[in-house]
C-alpha cells in the first residue's frame, strides 16, 4: 500500500508539546529583559545623582578656597575626603551609618 499524502510538517501532538515549552522560554526571556531595563534605569539614576553631588561638592570646595580671610592667605590648610582644616579650626565629617 502506498501513501498518497505528504509526510512534511509537524503532527498535532508535536505542536502541543512544543508550544508550551516556547511560551515558557519566551516568558523567561521577557522577564529577564524587563529586569535588565529596571537595573539600567536605576544605574542611570544613581549616576545622575552622583554627578550632581560631585558638582555640588566641587562648587563648595571652590567657594571655600576662594574665601577671603582678610590678610590674603588661603583659609584652607588641608582638605581630604572626610575633613577640611582651616586656619584655627578643624571640621571633620564622617559618613553616618544610618
């Protein structure tokens, strides 16, 4: 007996097995993409805030360096990341653990 119809294509059972697998795979890829986009947005926001803070600190440092004592000397003796020492006073700030 010879077969008349073509054997090309997928059977219904094959499609019913593969379709849920593809749905799960695409769902996982979509979830990964959404999480990556959220992480990217958060990183961009943090970068913007750091740039603004850096600009504010630079402006403050410039203003302090340009302060006039009266005799023409520089009021700032030393400045580090956590302290500023000026003539006659010392101010130290440390990051709070809150």
